[in-house]
C-alpha cells in the first residue's frame, strides 16, 4: 500500500502523529482535541456547529506546540466523511487516531413513547452510529499504515442502564458498542477499536432542555448515587480516551466505563446498628 505519510506533498509541522476528532469543537470532543495535542499529536478538529469554537480549540492546540486545523463536515453524510479524511491526510500525511465524539439527540420524556418518532430515531442513528461507521471506513486505510492505529468511540452508560435523553439516543449508544466490537475484529490486527462510556458529564448538553436549576439538581443526584460521590468533568473523559488511543497498545474491543462509579452505585453499610 502507498505510504501516504511519507509521500504527502502538504505535510506540515514536525510532529509525526495525527488525530482526527469528530465533534471536536465542544464538550468532550474539545477536551479530546486538547488532550491529544498535549501528547504531541497534530489534530484535525471536525465540527458541524460552532465554527468560532472550533477555531478557538485550534488556537489552544497550536499553543501546545502542535499543528491543528478545523474541518467542517456532517458525519451522517458519507461524502462529507470522505472529505474530512482527505483533508486530514492532505494536511498531515496520515491518520493515527480517529476519535468519534460527534453525537446528537432529541430530548424527550422516556415515558412518552408517542414523542419518540421514527424520524428522530433515524436522524440520531445517522450521526451517532452511521457516522462512526462512515468515518471508520474512510479512515481505515490510513489507520492501518500507522504503527499504533486506533479508533476510540464515545458511547454512554445509557447503553447499559436504559436511561438517557431519548429512546433513540439510548438505542444508538448500544449500537455504538456493538459496532465497535465488530470493527475491532474487522480491522485487527492493524487497528485497535475501543469505546469510552461516560456517565453524567459536567457539560451544557442538558442545559437548554432542563434549565440551569434543574441541571444543578441532576448533577447532585448523580453525584449522590455514585460510588465516588461525584460526576465526571469532560477533561476526565478525555484522559480515558487518550489512554485507549495511545497507551493501551494491546487493548481492543473493550468498553471502558468512566462514570465516577454511577453504575456501581454508592456503598451500602451492612454492619449492625448500635
């Protein structure tokens, strides 16, 4: 296979590794962009919304001593995925890590099945599931050329506990887990594929839907019912992503829960009362 990294005409920077982060302009994705830059990876920050924020993250990554670009694209559209990958390869000569953070939902009450319509399901699956597949397919030839090619997908503990922003979102994250298992087999032995399953994360994901007061209550409820009596910061999720993308060189096909112990639950005291 042609070695794109050495033949690339437009390779910039002295760093020899690059990461492509979908949804890399905000929230967990932005933290992943910065975290990979801190490890010396040039970064391609894909965004669909918030172009100003994308450029801000580019500047933050450049300040860490790497090269960074922002690339617009809708991951639910196959040709746009191919364009994103082509831009990454044209700029940096290859791709060593694909980190799929792009996601969407439709906030609804889970008890109201009438509001969980098929159009929302398909839209959510288009981004959350098909988007990962399309990005993996487009990136695979270049990831295979890396000496440590890796895909890390952001799933959710919603896939484990059946609670989340919508039925479509919950189901999509279960599909992300299964897709990751299948990709791990299909791309072995050259590319590792793993998932991070965040619990409740301190971002603005729910803010517009529930408001600040209710959001603060939800944070407190999650912390109270977690083994670590806390919730996760997006930077902490990024730490788990970096571990799987770079350090865990013999780990593939795994789900890594990063949820402050919310699926474990609080400790229960069984000693007799006085």
